[in-house]
C-alpha cells in the first residue's frame, strides 16, 4: 500500500485534532461546574467547646480523609445546574429570562436562599457529572475541616479576633475568597454565609448577618426548620 500524500496526512491530522478537541469539550460539559477541591487529611481531633455548653461538650472524633470545595458554592456554579436540570429556583440572586437563568448579583457571591434539599440535589448533580460521590459534609466533618488540625481553638485561624479575618457584621454577602484561607486552604469557613450540612436541618458557621464574634465559633451548630432558606445560608461540598 502506498503512503498517503503529505496533503492527505495533513487532512487526517486536522481531523484527529478536531476529534480530540470535541471529545475534550464533551468531557468538560459532562464534568459540570468547575470546583476547586482541596484535600482534607484524615485524623483525630477534639470537637466541641471546652467551655462545656450544652450540646457543645468536647469529644474526640476520628475522621477519614476527603476533599472539600475550597469555597462556598457560588451563584455562577449554581446557574449551570439550574440551566441544565430545569429545576425552579426561589433565590433573588438569579433571574430567568427567555428560559435561561442568569445572575442578578456578582456570580462569585455564595449561593444562598437554598433549602437543605436544594443543596443535596445540587451535590447529587455534581456527583453524577463528575463520576465521584459528592455530598454535603456531616456537621462533624465540617467542624473537623474548619479546625484545620488546630485543637481547641474557637476559630479556623486559632484564638484571635475574627475582625478582618471573616465577613460578618455586614449588610450583605461578599464575593468568596476575600479573606485569607484556613490552615487547610478553605475560604470563608466562618462568615459570609452559614453552611448546610448533611445532618437533618443542621447548619454550621456564622454569616455576614451575625453581629457577635461568638456566632463564628467553629463548634456552633444551628438547628433550622425543615425547608428553611435565607439570604445568609449557603453550602459547600464534600467529595469522597
């Protein structure tokens, strides 16, 4: 068999390149929104407060390693889910025009006004798109990750005041990742928005609306009514 001409080889090469590009774009579409994951090493830590308040007494837990989204899920990430899934959304952060959901606020603000069921559905969608098991963290996993291997401290960074370290005592949320990350490179673990966990009707972390530094303690757990949603409540994801 004779060798193909240089022109034919060029055409074949172009065809292969286009095929690879199309395959890459297809994989990108299947992957869902871009989420930056950070590794959380497994280990042992003491959760709760040494102050010994009811429901916050210290206890030792052993947690397996996982990955966690570096920032809270943003409006931009949630928009991809809305436009692909066709679900309805009650958040004023997004608007629907001509059948397309669009951001009504900066797309890198944390998504809020979502129920725990909404957050669970988004996590399942990301998992289906990525091929990994993606879910909300349990309250213990959330606190363990927020502590960043710092034992006994009330905040992710230690014992210092949250002033200039977290977004609270504000009038609205800020864009994610505006403050220094925690020891394990997580942004806005406390402040900005409180975060849903996998535990029924339970959220962790303080928010932009909180006025007290005590509200930002990593061991604080907030019990909410079923179906609750608000402007200062969002979530982040865990990937097994």
